[in-house]
C-alpha cells in the first residue's frame, strides 16, 4: 500500500466518521475484509471464526471511525490491531471455557442401590426419633441452624437469647443426639 492509498483510506474513514458515508464504508469493507480474514486464517482461526471476527472489526470501523487518527498510524494498522486484540480476547474466553472432563464435580452421582436407600431411610427415621426426644429449646435451635440455615448470631437475634446460650443449646443437642444414635446402633 503506497502513500496515496493510505491518504485515500484515511479520507474514506473520515467520511464514515463524519457523515456515516455508506459508500465509503463499502469501499473500505471490500478492501480490508478479505485481507483481515486471510490474516486471521493464518493465525489458525477457523473460517467461520475469522469471518465473525472480521464482521466485528468492521462494525468497530463503522461505529468508532472517529477514534482513528491518521497521524498515529495507517488505517490498515488500526484495523489489524483491532483484529489482533479481538482475536486475543476470543482465545482468552475460549481457554476459560475449557472444562476438565475428569473434574469430580462434573461426574454423575453413582447409582444408589436399594440396600443403601433402605439404610438411608432407616437412618433418617432414627435421627428424627432422636431429635424428637430432645428438649423443645434444643430442637428449635437445631431446626433454626440446620433446616432454616440461620447462623448462630441470627438465631440469637431472632430468639432474644444470648449468643453463648444458643451455642450451648446446639452443642448439648448434638451431644444428646450422638448418645441416642450410638445406643440405637450398638
């Protein structure tokens, strides 16, 4: 590209910036889009990714042509810099989306056998029975902490009890539950 072409492209970009000149934009698009796509393909992008990125770059030209400063660089340099930056952003987003297939959080839960379902039901019944044997104030503390998800401070605030009392009742409830459950399973 010679100096005359650089001046002509700068003038066309100016027309896009000042008047939203569609004809000037079409000339720039026809000239730069294939060159940008070719460069992106050499950067190991797929054809569809390259085409999409070229569209983004040309949209930037349409909307932000006023940001182009011909005294700092040629239009070609400006557009290729935008394409380069968008390509890097795309690669970063793609890397962030890569999932580790061996991640335990992505693995399905193992099938639960009938014997385990029965055992879980029996254990649930034992726990419910043990909880029903607790004094009412301890049962309420457990219910608030574990079924309603309240913190110890929230329980103290809602009941008007001191924080230490709430903690003591929960600790006592656990101690009693442990004794009752151990006695039943012995």
